[in-house]
């Protein structure tokens, strides 16, 4: 029961409805204690415009707040969202981050959770929000530099998830909208400890609102591309490579191999379906064919940089 003060009772010199906090049942002057409102479910005091408290709202809708030491990536694009997150997620994973990949059947894209990032919980709420925004922008810029263009859907990455206490669907429970469970589909770099990006942390402490890359093609991204063999990735995927050529996995290619690798440049081109790009795009396209595929030498590459 929600207890409110019927003011007309006082005006008519009648006792108001008894509020548990207000023990005086006789007509008297209205006090704040008389007009308190309580949650329908747990009887916690709430605001006048509410029906239930915030904790009960989260509980009945299977929601939780994003932790201060957690980054959640989601793309608000039903067509291109998964591909954008594959490419961004690949860059995070190559850098050594441990990523949890979650999906809800019917959702616009899968979700990437980067948990237990040290140091950033100590930042103020505004600094924490800025850190998350700048870190994501850093990898967006790296992706643009690698691809040489802006992929469709990149602008639909949901930056509202950087806000402190933003609500998201709880893991392993029914989604409040889609009525399907949010399930774990992969953990990338399982067992690795996540870390605080020192460059971004310093920018936050200087109150820099934008990320301006200090490295381009000759920086860490180029080093990663040089240290990962595109042909090695193809072989680990199960492709048979002979003289830098293979049957293209992206279209029916049962006769003469039509996909060519350019090892030194880390690029590929198919003369059959015109699929082409650099090593990052190739890996992303293979992951789309088989989400369980994982390049096993990622850790060695990271340690050698």
C-alpha cells in the first residue's frame, strides 16, 4: 500500500489516513512525514512520481549498473553491428585485453565486456566516463588508419554506455526487452589481466576531451601487422596455401585458387569475388565465417612488441 496524505481530510477536519511514520491519527498540520511515499514491493521510501524503488526496478527487469572498472561495447546497428564489434574487438584483443562476448537472441549486436580494469575506479565519475570514451576513440582511430576508410556502422557505437551507472541487461538472465537470455558465447584472451592504458589515463588527468593519435602507420598498429603472418592466419583457419594462393573461403571456389596473399604488405585479394583488404579485415571476415576461430599466436605477438 502507498500512503499519501489526503489533504481534503484535514480541510474537512477529519483524520488523515495513517502513515506508518506519522503516528498521529488526529487532525493536525501536514508534515513531511505525513506525505512520504513508499515502494509497492519493498516499502522503501521513494519519490512522489515513482511506484517502485530503483533497486526493485533493476531486480524485476534483470538489469544491473555498469561497473566503474568495466567497459561495455555495443553497436546500435542491426546490419553492421556485429562486424564493427569484431573489428574493434580484434584490436583490443591483439593489445592483450581479455574480452567477454555476450549475445541476446534478437539483439542488434553482440556485447563486448572488458572487466576489472585497474586504477580507473579511483577516477571521479566525470574522469571515469572520459577515460572510457577516449579509450574507445583510440581504437576507432587505429581501425580507421588500418582500413583506410570509415566502415559503415562505426558511428553507431553506443557511447552512452560510458556513463557511470548506466543500466545493462544482467548476464545469464532473460533480457527485459527480447525475453531471451543474455548468454556468453566466447572469452578472448582468457586468463589475461586487463590493464589501464597509461596514455589515456594521462590525457584524462590533463582533462583532454579528445584523443589525438601520436602514432600512425609506423606505430604499434604497423608493428602488429608486421609480426602477424596473414598466411599463418589462413593456415590456422584450415586453408591450404600454395605459392601465396588459396581457394577463397568467401565464395564457392572449387577449382583454381582465386585468393592471393601479399605477405609483405599483409593484404589479400580475391580475383573471383573481389574480397580484399588488410590482415585485420581478413581476420574479421574469417571470424564471421567461424566465430569460434582464434589466432593462437596473438599472445606471442603482443609479447614481442
